[in-house]
């Protein structure tokens, strides 16, 4: 096929992305740079000099980083276990892993409310064991992290399973024949080979957690506001579209920076052909 015709095949998708993503994104971020019709960075100066905004900014990054780390630590062994099974069993396990993604995020958040609430499952068990006062687990950063891990762990497992399926069992057997234990072969052979998938999964988990709205709003409340809930407050509640636009631009820049960093980290592995 002629290369010109091949490029034309990209035109419908490009137009959809341009019209329904690029153009709205441009107009939504314009108030951040032209708050009064004149170019100004005053909104960004206010953001980075306000302790309240900075606290929310760092809380968002902290929750996203902790969620990513937990998903990595739990996703690697789970993905390895799934990838070593027969194809029929592997298909069932992947389907079970992806099943939570088929449930609405609001429903999943309410499920965690019934678990972590003062009258929830955990506190009911603790009262049965003799606890007098219920634990305050809901509307905390820990609740947001728990809900985010539950939300994005399947994404991490899916990205890792696809990579680990292509790791030859003979590589692990060779390492064991040279004196390595099973655990040592796993950490020194399998884990390094799955780093590209780990980086991809980390990007999706980090950006997904940082940009999630339902989970932080329902499990964190107003006391544990993150950047997305701050945007909603500024735009919908307060009608301050300039501040909302500036915060959205910062989130877009943060996501782009994380993606660029992960691509940079993955570059040596791509050069080796991993």
C-alpha cells in the first residue's frame, strides 16, 4: 500500500483526537494564562506561594506514589503467578483480575465505605473482639490509598502479565542450574526482564490515581482534598474557572513529566531489545 494512503488512514482518528481532546483542552487551559484577557502567570504564582494549595499538591503526589509502590509490590508476584499457568487457566485468572474494572467506580467506593466506616465490617469485628471505640478509617489518606490500590491493581497486573508471558522458562531453569535458588532466579532474572512492563504499569497507576475523582471524594472527603477534587471545588462550587484552569494545566504538566521520566528510564531496556 502507498505510504500516502497509509497516512490517510490515520486522519479519522487524528481528527477525533484533535476536535474532542486537543481543542477542548486548549480552551480549558486558556483562562490560566489569560485571566483578564492579558497574558499573566499570576495564578501560578499564587498557587506555589499558598500553603493550602501546596499541601494538596504534595498530598496528591504522595498518594499516587504510595499507590504505585503498593501496586508494584503486589502486582509483580501476582502477574508472575498468572503468567506461569496454562493458557486456559491464565485466561480465567486474567478475567478474574479484570472483573473489578467492569464495576462502576462509585459502586467500588461505596463498597469500601461499608468496609471502613464506623459501622463497617472492620469496626464490627473489632467491637466483637471487645473494642470500645470505633477506629476512624474512613475519610483519611489511608482510605484513599486503599481504594486507589483496589482500583488500579488490575491495571498493573495486566501490564505485567503480558510481559512475563514472554519470559522463557529456560532462562529461570538455567539460573537455577547455575546455583541460584527459585527466589533468587525470580528477582535476578524475571524481575529485570519485566521492568518495561513495570514502568508502563507505574505510569498508568500514578496518572490514574492522581487524576481520579470519585475515590478521593467519597473516601477522603474534604479534609483530604486532592488536585482533582480541588479543581471541582474551584470550578463548580466557587465558579473560579481561572484557578481551576491553572490547576488542570499543572496536572497535565505533571502527568507529561512522569511519562517523560518513565520513557527515559525505559530507554536502556528498549536499546537492549527487552
